[in-house]
């Protein structure tokens, strides 16, 4: 009997939203390789490669470094459930939606969570964290989002790290939108727990959450008095699988293939070269936006190269512009998150991440955006954004 369902053939899109991003053809090809058993010696070798390359990308020597099965939020949850116990106190410095999510997940461990809120578009300030730390007798951990995906703000981490450790707390960093596209040095910055996702700057499909735990964090996990509330995300069990091959779960084989190839591409390019590429693309994009009279949410001194949040001009329906870009130009961008009242319905979030962070993509987007906003009644001199972006490229040569 014939199936009533046709083969699914997704349309070609240029994914310039907040994630996922398009991936290199080599990564897609790697995912088509033959499946192996999750304890096959050849697959175990691939797992070892992934751990070694992740250490290079995280810039760490941490033994407890591996990809958790699940998307970036699984990494966030793994960080929280493994280091926090009921009765602990955690401080989360928030400056957007994902800091708030971190606080929410932390509170579900039975811990007391205190937030230190910062203005939209601004980074987290070490002084604010220090002030809050001084109010508490004992704080288990402090969490910060390095690159806030909801606003495009990047927070410098060096000074915050010192403040946190002077208070005897663990430093937890969300690097979902930064790892692989923005400088991240886990050991040099003395970060105790850092997690990310595969679908952004690392250049693989969504489905894994790279995470690393330093020695202080490992000791906290070893000394905990209560059982980790999540079986699936228990790092002692996950580490036993990745290190001693003790069965825990059936690994997502094809996803491991994908991250292995994506990490090979990252390291072939070189971390510093990759960071420079992301910075150049973002600089060209913002030059084009400035020339078109469009504002950016993030403080000028703290804009993350991988994600730019752009204000829609007064009277221009941002959703209509996104619809045109998707349906007529095949370009996906994201809107503001509904839970953030100050930005919902008022911004476009444009990701230039991993394989997609290129000057041709910047120029394609600016050209399409110029047409899209003109159709809504906001006209700018033809090609002004493209000219400004191209000048940035010429000047950088």
C-alpha cells in the first residue's frame, strides 16, 4: 500500500536567524556515514577525537569535557543539576532572556537563586556581581551569559571571574552563541563550568551541547550530598561512558559524526582566524545598518560578532519584513522574543555564525533588507548599506 506522505524536501534557506545556522557541506556529508554501534571501537575513537578537539576549542585542559546529548538548553541544565543541591545559593547576572532562563533552571534544583538584573543592551558588570556577593554568607555559584542571544550583547568575563572566585564561588558561563566565533579561553579566564550548543558558531546541526567542568566543579560534584536529579544529565555517569565506556545511553551516532567534522573545520581554519572572520562580518553588517539609519540594541562597546539585534524603524512592522525576507528572498532572520516586552515586535535578530559568517552573506542580507523595508515605506538611497559594508572590507584588506 502506497504511503499517503510524500518525501520531505525542505526548501533551501539562508539561515541568518538566532540559530540554527547553515552548516558546511562536509558536515552534512559526515552525517550520512554508516551507523556504528555506540560501543564499536571505531566509534569510540571518534568520541575521543571529539573530546580532544573540544578541549582545543574551549581552550582548556579539563578532563571533564564532552558533548551532552541535547541542544544548548541541555547544556544549561546539565551545568545546573550537577553543581547545585537543595539549599544552595546561586547568583545569576541577567541582561536578557537566556540569563533569565538560566535562573529558572537553577531554581528547579531546589536552590535559592538571586538575580542581578542589568539594562537591556548592556553587559553584566563585575561591580554589580560583587555587590550582590557581599550580601550573602555563602554562594555556591555565579552564572553569566557570555553572549546574550536575545540582545546581541557580549559580556567581558575576566574581572567577573576574579570577583566570583574571591568570594569562593564557582563561575558558570553560557557560551551558546559565542563558542567557535568569539574569543573564549576557559582556562585563562578561570571558568569552572562552560557550556555551549552545536548549532551556532561551531557549525553543526542542533542536537549536542558541548560542556566542560574544571577541577573545582568536579570536586563539587564528587562531594555532593544528594543524588543528581537528572539521570540523563548526570555528569559522573556521562563521564564514565565517555572515559571508561560504561554504558549509560545510546549515543546519537550521526550527531557525533557531525560535531567531529565541524570541529575539524574549526581547527583547520584556526581559532583566531575564525574569530577575526566573525568580527569582520559583523563590522561590515553594522556599517551597512548605520548607513541605512538602522539602530542596534547592544551597547556599541559590547556587541557580539555572531548575533546582531536591529531595531525596526518606527512604524515599520518587523514581522512583515521578516515574512518578505523568508518568502521572497529565502532568508530567515529572527524577531524579538515574546517574553521580552521591551523588544518583542520591535527588532530583527540577525545571526552571522559559523559557516554563514561571510561577507557575501552580509551583502545579500543588506540588499534584501533594503528592498524589504522599502516595501513597508522606509526608503534609503539605493545601495547605501552595501557601499558602507564593502568599504569596511576594502579597509580591512
